[in-house]
C-alpha cells in the first residue's frame, strides 16, 4: 500500500489568512462579507491550483460542498477541460438530488473526463445548513438516507433495471443506460455511531479528519471491524492542512502568522457557531483545542490552530519537509492510504509540499506512482523568501 496524495480546491475563497471571506458574525450562524486579504474563487485562479496540483503529482483534488462555496460538479467539470490526468474528488450531499440522477451524472462525468471522477459523500452535520437546501431530516435519519442512497446508486450502475423499496427512496426500474467505467470510488466520513455502518457497507474509502495518531487508530479499528462483519474491506484516508518549509522554525513562524488576524471576538464567534454543529467529527475537532490558543500543538507536528475559526478539517501538519514526511509515514503505518491535503494559500502551499515533502516520501519508497520531474511542464512560481 503506497501513499496517495490529493490536494484541495478552495471554491469558497482562499488567501493568506484563516479568516473566511464569509466571516462569522455576532455569535450566530449568520455571516458577513467582505474580509480583506482573500482571493475570490474565480475559474482562472482555481485553474492555476488544479494545474499546479497535476504538475506536482497529486492524484486528485477535493472540491467541497455547501452554502459558502461554488457548486462542485460544475466547477470541476470546467476544470477538467484545463487538465489531463488530475482526478476530481467531488463532494455532494446525497439528500438533495435523486440517487438515480446522481448515478447518471457520475456516469456522464466519467465519460467526458475519461475516468477522472471520485465521489465524496457529505451526509451533513448541521441542520441549519441542511434546511437551507430544503432538507429537514435529523442527524441519524440523514445517515439512514445516505445508506439507501448509496445502495441505489450502486444498484443502478449494474447496467439493468433496478428496483428499491426503502424508507427514503422507492425506485422502479432505475437504470443508468451506460454505467460509468470505471466505477467512481466512493469516499465517506463520519464519526457518529450512525455513520460507521454506512461506511462499512457502502463505501470504498473512509475519510477522517486529522486527529492525533492514537485517535485515528481507534477510528480505523472501529470501521475495519464493522466492515469485516459485512465481509468487506474498506481503505482509509485522512484530511489535513499542511505548512511545510525548509526548516521547522520557518514552518512554525508561518503557523504563528496565520493567527495574527484572529482576535478573541472572532475566535469566540466561530467557536459558538461551530459548537452548535450536530457533527460528532466537528465536536471532536473542537475538543482538540477547546477554543484556546494555548497548546495548539496537540501531537508532534500536529497543530489545531485552523480549527479555531474554520469548520471541518481543523488541524495542520507543521514542520520541516522531513518532519511532515515523518508524520505521514506514521499515519500510513496505521493504515492510512489517501492523504487529502491543503494549505493557505492553496497555490503556494501546493508547491511547498510538492517540491519539499513529496521528494522525501519518494526517497522513503512510499510513493510508487510515476511523478513528473520538478521544473517541467508548468511555469515557475515565485514564492516569498526566494524559493
């Protein structure tokens, strides 16, 4: 099992700050704009990131879903026309469209991109966010629906009419006339008791946020045990930010600078809003730092500062290129195969990782795929500090 590297498309905006362009306001879930110092997610900028990721040897890019970002299907379909090999890990919420339509969309996507689609299932952990899209199910019902959704999707990919009679879906003769080839891998995450069985029965890759290694091992053991009872094998991935530099001192200085824009009021508002999330994974992220700037290095080279103001993946690997490679090797030894990475700003940080950490991983024999030689095929990027 080799390490498989993926990057991230910031379709909600990007920049040299952790403060979102839609900042938390007033202690509730409402948001205001603008926040200075950020980049809008226009197609030209996202194309730069996609091309950089492809040039640097990343296998795929994750594209998020939700109110505050561009639609993942449309954005990545456009970006596929500007790239050749890069795959797109498209996040979407299964309760918002028909599973038969989603299966058809995936099949079409595979044909027009020549097999470059991966699917990231986002069940949803925030009822307020779900209601914006007309979804009024509670947390556990959403996971039950996701299980049915994935069963239908795989059923209609079978190439013949498929019937299904469940609590959330009733399908008569569902069909994808020309099934996708290859079938897209399905990535899925969830830390609640309701999520585990869905991962075990229906998904290819279980994706966790970046918790300390001991906690990640517990999750792997949990999902692996559930999958074994189903007679299945599930692979594992982890979602992390990265700050990699030539020295540890430089990397931690960058992490410290990311906190410069965070005043106590901004942190408190973000924590209050995020604390209302129903997502067990989100609550686990919040517990890593408790809303405090103190002791943010929660494990060697694992920094929880991102989660002070941002939801979702709240931790970053921080250190020299060799130190980051050490931590990736540590997670890999636990059973993690897919590493879905990101950094602020995403364009520059892709180069820091791809030109610094990737060669370290290759030298250790952890990367088996052929990767382009540095400095070929793309225009050079000038980064502060002369790199």
